[in-house]
C-alpha cells in the first residue's frame, strides 16, 4: 500500500489506463473489462483491475490536474510496477479542423509548468509519447474508422484560463487541444523508463464555443478507451 493507493501487492496490472474522473474509471472498468474488482477507494479515487481479451488491465483515476496525476503515476510506477500508463480523458479543441467527438493522440505535450519543473531546473525538457504506443494507437483508430488527429497538445495548469493571448499562440503553433495532465505523465514516463500515451476525446471547442452534453461524452468516449486498450496490447 501507499499513502494514496490501498491496493495489495499484485492487485495492479502492468498496464494502467488513467482517466481523471474516478467515476469514469468505474464506468470504463465495468464496460470494457471482464471480472473487474475494486482495488482502491482511498480518498474516493477509484481503481479497478480486470482483464481485456485475456490481458490484465488496471483502470485508475488520476484526479484533475498535473499535481494529482503526478502523485498517482509515481506510486503506480514506483510501488506497484506499472510499465504502461495511458491517459484517457477529455480535451478542448484548439484547431478549426478538430471537431467534437474526434480523438487526439498526443505526440507531445506543451506546458507552462509541471510538477517536474524543479527537477529539470534550467532545462526545457520536451515530453513526448512512447512511439510504439502512439503508432499502435493510430493504427487502432484507423481500423475503427475513428476521426483521429496526431500531434501536439497543451497541458494547462488552470481550468478557468484568463489568457486568451496564450490560447492564440498555441493555436498559431499547431497545438491540437488543451487538457490538464499529459505533460507530467510524459515527464514521469521518461524519468522512470516506462511507456506513456495520452488518448483524449474532444468534448469542447475553444474556437467555436461548442461543448458536448454529459450523455454524449459517455457514449463518445468508447472509441478512446478501446483505442487505448488495443494500443497497449498491440
């Protein structure tokens, strides 16, 4: 056990999918895994382990924002031996050609700062996805016929952003979407020598002031979860 995860040794699989919302972790586990069982409830951050096509998988919430994800990813890797961590979540589109319900595979993750900033000191480290996972996810998305984009995303420290100039700079430089966790996940994966990828579904559009309903979000997230699972075991 750790401070934040109450799982017993062996309860957590080497492959972990990490939605931000613990209830989304519950939904994904019950929808996609065979025989899922709850392995963590500490502080309401739910985690479940089951199997997908005979492969052991854990789906564990990360919380909202990079500091929260950093806690769980650190403990999953260092204490429980996670080797493949895939973020599954929502994001806001920052390009006109990216639409609601589209899937974005994050090749890189730009940020103003992350919990790892003090670790890197003067270095502007460029966090990126594991290429093998990225390639497998792109192939899985193509096989499903899912509208998919591969490229850079922006991991923001804040949800209620009052920097429209920053959004304009990101859009100008081709950033596909904004979310709040991937950059630190990629930092930690590089540091510990494990695989990481962020697969996100567009739930909002910053340029067109569009947003999916709660019901639409749940039904549209199925593609994202299945792409993540297929990529993990390609």
